[in-house]
C-alpha cells in the first residue's frame, strides 16, 4: 500500500476535517507553517475582488473563528463591513493540502478582544500602525509612511501608544471549508458546510 493511501484522512471525511483544523491551529501558532500567511480575499464596494496575504493570528475551532490584525484605515475594513462573504486560501506544500475557507467577517476596533490583541503585539508590530498618511494613500515618492526617526529601530513603548487608534482585528466566522489533498494515487476533495440547526459540520466528497 502506498504512503499516500495510508494517510488516516485519505478516505475518511471526518478525519479530513480534523486534519484541516489541525493545520489551521498550527498555522496560527507556528510562524514557520505555510498556513501562517494565507491569502484573504474580500469584495470591494464596486464588486471587484481584492486579495492580500495576511498573518493568521488565531484559530478557534470551537467558534469556527480565525483572527487577523489590520490597520483600521485600510480598505479591507470597509470591504468587510459590507457583510459580504470573505474567502481565505491556504496551501501547505509539504502536506499537499489546500484549504479554501469562506465566512462572514467583522471588524473590532474598540473591544476587549482588540485590546488583548494589541497588548500581545510586539513593539515592531505596533510600529506598523503609526503610518501617516493611511495605508493605500497615493504618494509621489516611495515611503513607508513612518516618521524617519522610527525607521530601522525598535521603538520604545511610549512611542507606539498613538498607534492603538489605528489598530483593529478582523474576526471571520468560517461557514464553509473546502478541502483538497493532492496524492499521486488519486486526489481527494471534500466540502464541509456548517449546519446551524444541527450545530455541526456537514461533509460531502467532491471530484477533485
């Protein structure tokens, strides 16, 4: 029997979902994981898709929630506030697993959870939110947006206090997970949809 067919989730749809969440949890806690920096896609007000790579800060299986950090002035904040579906694409090259997640996001700027995330952030991480003007502003010359005195060094705690006003978290409640496992003996693909009535995931196999 091949190594691929021996994978516990190869023909087990329940085990496939377990593995999907295992990789997400690992991605949030391990900076070396390929799932630590997934691609997050939103829909702009004009209907155009918008994608960016973001750092996965937390995955909570019990609430089906993933957390990202953002500048409150960034365009993706306005996208998410439209309450349109948000898509997250993850690929783990070594595991040969692709995850496509979709759900509804919300932005928290002034909440206990946002305060906690801010307090956990590093000084270098907090420095990013000092950019002035706001991210996405058109400029004539390439600049970071940071005051030149802040570039190239670790800031002091008091220096990043003003950045808190620009810091926010994005929480996305996952409602669907599409799973793809690449194997030379035959790929496996499944989709899991959250069932509000039964309070559980409904899974179905798909042709890859």
